[in-house]
C-alpha cells in the first residue's frame, strides 16, 4: 500500500491533532492563560510548560534536520527575507485579539471541542478574516505594503538564527545553538518543584512539542515531490482554519491536507478529553457586550495571524522549532499585544497599562457598573482551575 498522498497527509494531521488536542485539554494548557498568569498573578508555571514544548520541538526538529529528514530551507518560516514589520505588527494584533477573546486560535478550537458555542462563532469570523487577508480583499495590501518592509538575507543565508550567526562568524553553529536554546527552554520546567506535582500539565507541554516534531516528519515524508509540490509544515492554526472554511463551502478537495486535518483533530481530541472527564457542557455568550468583544478579537486574530505568519503555536512553537528569526519577534509582539489587551479587558482602557508602568499618574479607582460582562480568560476552561489539580 502506498502511504504517500494528500489523503494520508490529512490523516496524519488528524491523528496528530487528536493526540495534541486531547493532551492539551486534559492539561488545561492555554497560551493566553499562561501569559495572563504571568502578567496578573506572577505565576510562570504555564509559561515554563510552553517553553518546555518549544524546547522539545527544537530538539526534535533539529534532529530531523541532522538526519536529513527535513530541509529547513523548504519551510515557509526559513525564507530568504524577514518581513519584520508584518511579523511584529501582526503579532501585536494577534496578542490583542486573543486577550479580547480570552484565548488564542488553538485555544478556541480546544474550547469548541468542549462545547463552547462562543468559539464556534469566533472560529467562523476568525477564518473569514484570515482568508480575506490571505487571498481576499486584504491580500493585496498585505503583500504590496506590509510585506515590502523586509530584510533580505545575503545568499545563501536564510532567515534563521543559525544562518544569522553563520553570516557573522562564517561558522556553522546550528547544532551548538540548537542544543543551547533547547536546553535553556527545557530547564526552567525541570527545576520547578511545583510542576512535579502537576504531571498532566507537564505531559501536555511534552505532547505539544512532540506533536510539532511529528508534523514536520509527516509532511516531509508523506509527499511525493514529483506529484505534489508542497512545503513541509507542522502545527499552526491560522491559514488551516481559513482553508478549512473555504473547503467546506467551495472545494472539498481542499480539505485533504495536513493543516485542515490537524484542525479537525484538535477539536475531536478536546471533545474526547472533555467527555472522558465529564466536563463537556454547552456555553454561549452572556450578553451583547461579550459577543462584540469576541467578534472584534476574532477579526484581530485572523488578520494579525496571517500578517504575522502564524499564531501562538505556528510562530510560537513551530517557527521556534526551526529557530526562525521571525520567532522571537512574533512572540514578543504577541506578548505585548496580550498585555495591552488584558489592560483593556480588566480596566477598560489602555491608560491603565501606562499607569501600572508608572508612566502616568494614578487615577482614582471607579466602580464598574453591575451587570457588565468583562471576563477575560477566566471564562475559559483554563483560568478558574488550580494547576495543582492536574495531578492525578
């Protein structure tokens, strides 16, 4: 039997998505929740787990490169130029959007699998905004204006961290850099005694990192380059959601790809985890204010995710596994955008951020009106749960 072709790619994406979605749902791991924990509660445990996922992904992906199973120059993350403005501004937009929604695109798929109808609406709007930016009315502006602000790499150097060091020193330090960065990201999770009491949370990070490696391996090996020319890819949840929406409406053949399969798999895996733990329940918007906030956040994430070149998983983990130059820029933009968004959601104004940084004088505290729904990620499956409860 020939295990090469789009059907097998979609099946691989589905299988990887199911495993990742199940593990992340059980671990209650959320990118925005991790940032909110760190910014608001000074709790870095979930940040450390995400760092663990990136470290594992780097170690695994670079091992694939070492053994000749993956060519980084064929991926979209290691290109000949770095569109720095789009990556930074898109990251800011995405971070602000996920603060308004209360989770990222990946987290919305996890929520959807556990019965959150708000995420169903968010994913539709998100997919429409992403497709409009990818190939629709906003594509021309993105390509001709935003992506024109790019730094070209001197041939044969590519836009990754090892390539940058090679251009500066003339030495190929890929394996030294990969080992150093991977170790530095994994170590904080290993030395945190609190995480030893939360094995389910740690396992969620490990599965996310290994799932990213599996994605690179699958898309690098299950494609016949003489029949189908496609770049290797791994977990990301911006353009695959947009393409899934397009495929459902217009072209069912477009559904046979790794990214779309992984989107469906994450929802299915989250559903299985929610049913197993008896936590599946239908949820909807509380009021029009909450709905408007979610819709606005979905548009920002859709547009920002395409402009940035990925979401918190696509840029934060998958691009990180390639040691792409876009990775630290995107993650910084998303973190800053999320911090601004938290101030908007919690305080109703970005001025509070300046006051918290002592850039403006402190204003007298005003009471909020009762009945106003201003929930952040606390209305998701992540924020109201003590991490220590992840221990079986």
